[in-house]
C-alpha cells in the first residue's frame, strides 16, 4: 500500500505522472521492504503481461501492489510475492499504474531491464510450490511439535529443578 492518498495517486497517474513513494505492507516481501524501499509507479502503457506488478484498487478501496500470475480474457490472477492465495478478477478498470522500478537505498532497479530483478522474479515464481508446501502444510505441524516440546519441558522442568536441588544438597551433606 502506498503512503499517499488514493485519490492523489489515481489523479497523478491519470495525468501521466510517475510516482516515487514509500509504501507499507509485507505482501511483496522480500522484494519490497516496508518503510525502507521506494517504488516507482508509472501509468499503464499498453497491455499488462505475466509477472508485471500493477497498482490496483482492491475490494476494500485501498491501493494494492501485487504480481500478475496469469493473464485471462476477463482479467488477471494476481498474488503478492509473500502471499499464498490468489486474487481473481482484477480487471483493467481497477488498475491505476504499474511498478517500473524499485529504489533500495540510492540504487534503482529497473523492472524492465535489470538482470537481478528478473532473476528474483524467476526465483520467486519457481520456488512458490515449495514455499507453499512449507508454509501452509509443514509450518503448522512444526509449530505444534514445538509447542508440545515446550509443554513437555514445562512438565519436567519442576521435577528436574528439584532433582538438581536435592543432588546439590546431597553432595553438601556427604561432606
């Protein structure tokens, strides 16, 4: 989400202006770090394609910046790089701009030409099934295992402390 008023952004992009702004949110992490990186948003110039990152008005009225996963005849299927659920039926009418660059510090990464950006896009797309399996299926199991492990240690903690205390006192009394 951009740190500007929606109406100002929509008006500026409608007038052909390019916007450079900080944003908030974690849906595009690790590509975009909230409050640290700046995005360069330009008006849409022609048809959008797979892997473009449009700025569009979400169902809640906020401006959202997510990647196009599929282009369909009736709209786009879109997903944030750090999200695991697709958004459907994002149409051209909802789209107000497109990501053209990212400032990380003073360095500008051009989304159309930068090798490292294109490599990132390839990695994030190829790794999605593995990240999905880990986050959606395995991580909840690992959290449960960790919780059970913590509960186990909480149960044995008191007897273990008592055992250590008694063994120390036993050694003192043996002297």
